[in-house]
């Protein structure tokens, strides 16, 4: 009888332990290797997220070393919790579409869904090895996870366009953010009704920034970007405006400038609207130019509100998508400059 009780208690303990491991909330680990459901390192660099039918779809540059070096690849992953990502495939596998020559460039893919046409529209920066073409490329698919067919390339608003970003406003309107070197700034432009081109300039922000990202939070627009230092990190900055068309206030650092955005570069600001809270996630890339496939992701919830935005130092964090709350497991000591941030 005693032996049975010991065995029973031991089994009960193991069961509770396994159960607690199973239900333990999963964490985002900024800067660590992030693996998909196959155990492979996620390839979604310079990426973007589309929230569609209750799931999140992450698309980005797939730099897998075994890819055909003549082609460029965009991979797609899906999730409901923003932590566990299922590989959905290489949704775009593209051979040089415009006679761009060796080392041609496809960067920063961003995905939109057009409710009117039902099509999924993929934008990306398309260029030659010297970054002289400066266009966007467009590919479409009837299914979110592809495969996507290349349609065309163009210069939005007839401007040179390199880094692109995506933004969907609360009213569902879709915008492309693009950096334009000759004008020394970047544009926010509304997509046409079918999303196949760019309709209208909404704002030109005279700040030469790339990795442009936008979020609409608590009645204010926050735009964010990095300075231009190639693959090397720099202090990313943000500005606010009451309307997308401006006026934009002066740019401020998102973190102490000496930390260089914790080695990351912005690619998107993701807003999670839950039942109780709204959180904003800074999505950035920690580039490894010698092995781009091994570039890591710097995702952190930002402290945002009242016109202020701050990127905290990278630490493990949890997200409750339903409630919309994030919990950072280790906090940095607030500095004097942090007063006023929420
Ligand atoms: C910085 C851009 O943000 C990246 O997407 C990439 O184009 C590198 N420059 C190339 O140096």
C-alpha cells in the first residue's frame, strides 16, 4: 500500500510538473536564435507582419545559405501568439525579374491584403547590386501563403525608393513608407484602391531615415526609423504628429544613443489591440552582414504614450495576445530621462 502511495504521489508530481511546463507562457528572447515549428532558424529578415483572420503572418527575406544564389526568396510564417511560428513556405522564389545582373537585391518585403480584390499583395525593395534602380517590386497571390507571382516594378510617386515599410491605419487604409535619398527624407504614400500602385503622397518627412515604421497609438502617429549606416546599427529615432500628413515634431532617440538601438535596426511597429490593453512591439533586425542568414531579431514592447516612445533594453518578455498585455521579465533601472514614459 505504502509503495503504491509513493508511486501515485510521484506520478502526480510528474504530471503537475509536465502540465506546468506545457502551460508555462512562452517568451520572446530578443537577439537569440528564433526557431520555427521545424526547429529551423526563422528566415524573415527586414520583415513585416500582416494580421489576418485572427492569425499573424510574418514575411521577410529568406537568406538560407542553400538557396539558389541567382534567386531571391521571401519566406512566410504564421502564429496566433507571436512566439511559436509555423513555416508556411517560401512564398516568393524570384529569378532576376528586370535584368539587374548579379547580386541583385530584394529586401524588406511587406504584405498587404486587399479586401476589395481579395488578393494578397507583396511589396519589396528591388534593386541592382549598386542600389541604383531604387524601385519597389510587386507580386500577388490569391492565397496568403503563396505562391506569389511577380507583376512589376516602379518608383512610387516617381521617386527613388529603397527601404520600405508598411502601415495599416485603424480605419483599414494601407500605406507604404519609402525612403528617397535625393529628396533627403522619406514619404508616406497611400496605396491605390487595388493596392497595385501608390495613389497619393500623404506626407514627406525631411529626415534621411531608413527602416521606416509607423504606429497610430492613442490619437497620435509615431514614425520611427534608423539613420543610414548600411548594415551597421545606429541610434534609431522617432517623431510624432496628430495626423499622418503632419505636422511632424522633431525627432528624438528611442533609446540612449550610445547603445545604438541595442544593435538593432527598425523594420516595423506592430500594434496588438487586446481586450484590455494595447501594446506596441518594436520589430528590428540585428544584422550579421557576413552571414545575413544568421541575423537575429530584436523584438521588444515599447513604452509609449503622451508623445513619448522608448525602447527598453532587450530582455525576455511575454505577450498575452487576447488581453493585449506584455510582461518584461527583467526590467532595466529607470533613468531620469524615463520620467513621463508609461
Ligand atoms: C540598410 C537597409 O536598411 C538594409 O535594408 C540594407 O539595404 C542595408 N542598408 C544594405 O547596406
